[in-house]
């Protein structure tokens, strides 16, 4: 199984979310928050389709790639998970480098917040990605689903009902 940007992002957010997604328990189709994110992606920067390309390579799918300037543009709904988004883009840069594309950088774009963040891949990042790929593979192929993490971000997750349906009120 190719490790995708989604796998990488979910690993950084919650190992349980990663395991569920990788094991075909997918709740995104019924999430209003995921739908809102898709809508933001589809309606923001509409003129880009004429200039930039959506790139799919080795399991990753980049929102927009500026081939002239070698810049990955990744659109997100909110910067609350900035660190996991940055690592997702670093992983995209890493995969592109493995495929012979040098000098690639990234930009995270948060249209609702009118905010952008540049992303670069350092040598220590490359080493950390190699370690993370091993860790992600372990989570994905574990026979046991990781436990609930009980964090405030859980309330905004498409898996919230799945994870907390057995919790008793009171």
C-alpha cells in the first residue's frame, strides 16, 4: 500500500484516525466539516486550474503544482492543525524528490483565514520522514485499533461519533 498524504496527515493528528481510515472505515463521506473543506478547495483560487496542475505520483495527490516555480500549493480549511499540514506538504516534497524533482517547496493556503505558510524540506526533515514512514506502516498494519486520544480536536473529527458512541453520558 502506498502511503498517501492523507495517511501522513492522519498519523500526525491521531493514530486511531489513521488506522480506521487505512482499514477502510471511512467516515469522511458523511461529515459536514469534510464537505466544507472540499467546497473551499473547489471554490478557492478557481483560476489556478488554467495555470497549475493537480499532480498524482506514488500515492500522493497534490492540490496544485506550479511546475514553473516548483511550488506545491495545498489548500486547507483551517490552520488549527498547521503542524500536521506542514508535514503532509513536506512528505509531498520528499516524494517529488524521490521522483527526480529537485528544488520543490510548498505553500499551505488557508483561504478562509487569508493566511499562507511556506513549507521547506530540510535534511533533518528527510530523516524524520523515513522514520515516520516506518511508524505509519506499523500503525496501519497493526491488528489492534489504537485507543481514543480524548483531545479537544476530536469534536471536529469525522470519526467523532464512531470513537465516542460507546461513551456514557453523565
